[in-house]
């Protein structure tokens, strides 16, 4: 009985809280099968740099991707949904990470933006998300 209440108390310590830190380390502290829904907008792995030279941490290094998706899969409850933003040019890396973690991609959501992110050969005004289930 004590083990159950300790596990419940540990799980409850994450309810209605904002956690600030490395997502992989934060999820490792969370019990398995304890999350009802994941919505994440991680770095897109596109080495982003804005006009003033600002960058996004870990946007040029995908070493975090597979460990993060494995932890996301571990904490997400069965038959629940995760919606994850990703960089279109890195779709292969994201899909590989999702599938190797165990996610089953079930769709693709595209939002039209009112501004263009970048203009080269094409003027992109779209934002991609992929819902997947555990």
C-alpha cells in the first residue's frame, strides 16, 4: 500500500505544474504512462538565424531528437495523442525519431501563416505539425 501512495504522490507532483529545464531530463523524472496529451514545438533542425543574427539553441544538432521522442513516448498514456511541430526539410529525421520511439503518425496538419518565413526558390507561409498516437 505504501508503494502505491508513493507512486501516486510522485505522479501528482507533476500535475498542473510548469517545469523549466532540459525536456529530456524533466521527462525522465516523470512516471511512465502519466501524460494525457503532448503539444511540442521543438527546434526544427534547420540552423535558424533571424535577420538580427539570433539563433535557436539545439537547432543545428539533432542528437537530442531521438532521446526526447523516446521519453515523450514513454510518458504518454496509451491511446493518447501527441502533436509535434517540425521543420519540413527535416521530415525524415523527425519521422525516424517518432517511429523508432514507437509513435504511429496518423496525420499531417498544415497552418497557413500570414507572413513568409523565408524566400528562396519558394516563399513558405506554412507551418507543419504531425499528430501521432501511442
